[in-house]
């Protein structure tokens, strides 16, 4: 009988070692929300605004580039600070891997991860087939509708915005959307929202397609095929060739922009097959 997912890693590295990146992600996600909350609650304004548009320390503008594109499509002329903020955010996510947002910042990820964990525990097998390209169609529609309707239609139901506003001002009808996403992932499509539908994830997929920071199966020869990494990965298809494609000439680096750089594969691997690395060549300096 197979041990539970990550059991070998826990036995080898200890519980903290086998959950290090998961815990860091939760600290990041909740910490970012906390930075927005301490302003209205305690008068300490580190971040003003929300995840769509904010100002860091009353100085650095930060704008969600996807939201800005919707605004422009709806016929609004953006302010220079909004454009600058979008460039800052886009460059940051290009550097760290676009879908880094999905696993390290997006609060909805906590809900979808819970649905996936519960799905495993309850052994829910039924899963509706849905193409991963669906999210790109939703992305396209999110940019076409503002042109037709003159309003940012997606932002009216954007679960990220609903979650953020709900934490500060009360959920209201936002609960319906968030519970719907949870049930969708739990009962209908495995990794359904983040992996198949979310247009924001699709946008950051495009932003991070050529990002320098990647996860690599640099010691793939040590893989014992326990498949724990495939089980916890939200985009398991990205692991196949880096792990098992050596004979076909595939690099051990996970090149796919679908990868969220969540690093859970590093956590649950008892053989230390994976590490976070960079695709940039690093030349050692030789001192005479």
C-alpha cells in the first residue's frame, strides 16, 4: 500500500522541510492581505488600494496590467501613474515567472488548494474534461467585452477582487462566486479554476513565458518514480518531459509557462530531484 503523499519526504526532511515552500506561500499570500488591512484597521499605510491598483509606501504605484488592458479596451484613457504601475508589476512577474502570482500572491489559490487537498482525501474521481486552452479564450473574451459593452465586465465577477474587497468590507454576494469555485474544483474539474478557466492566470502565463527563474529537475536520475510531485502539482503535465525526457533530449528545466513556481515538487520529493534555478548563464569570475 502506497504511503500518503509526501510521507517519504517528511521521513527524510522532517515535516517543516517537506512543507517549507507551502508555508512560505501561505505567509506571502496572507502577509500581502495583511499589509492592505493594517492601513484601514491601524492607520499604518504600507499598501493603499487593492490587488488591482495600489501604492506602496505612498510612493511606488502598482497596477494590475490585465486590469489596465481592460480599462483601455473599455475606452478609458489611463493616467501615467497607472501605466507606470502596470510596467513595474509586469517586469516583476516577468522576472520571477508570471504565474508566480497564482501561487504566491493570489488569495483564491488558498481556496483551490483546499479543494484539491479535500478532493484527494475524499478520493473524488469524477472529473469533467476541460481544455487548458479554455483560459485563453476567457482571457480573449475579457478583453473583447469591454470594447462591446464599454465596461470592464470581468472585474464585476473577478474572484480575486471579490475576495480582497470581501476581507475588508464584507463578502456579500462574493461568497457565491468563491464557494462556486471551491465546488467546481472539488466536484467537477481537478485544478479547474486556476488550471483551466482563470483569465488572470492565462495573462500571467503569457507574461512569464520566457522568465529567467525556473524550477529544474536537475537530479532527475535520482527520481524513484513515487509520483508525489505529480500529485501535488497544479499543472502536472509540466513535469513529464523534464523528469523523464532525457532520452529524447529534453532539458531538466521546467520550461512551460504553465508552471506556477509554487515549488511544492521540491517540498514533497524525498530524493531532492528539484531545485529553483535560472535559465541565465552564470560565468564565474577568475581572480588573478
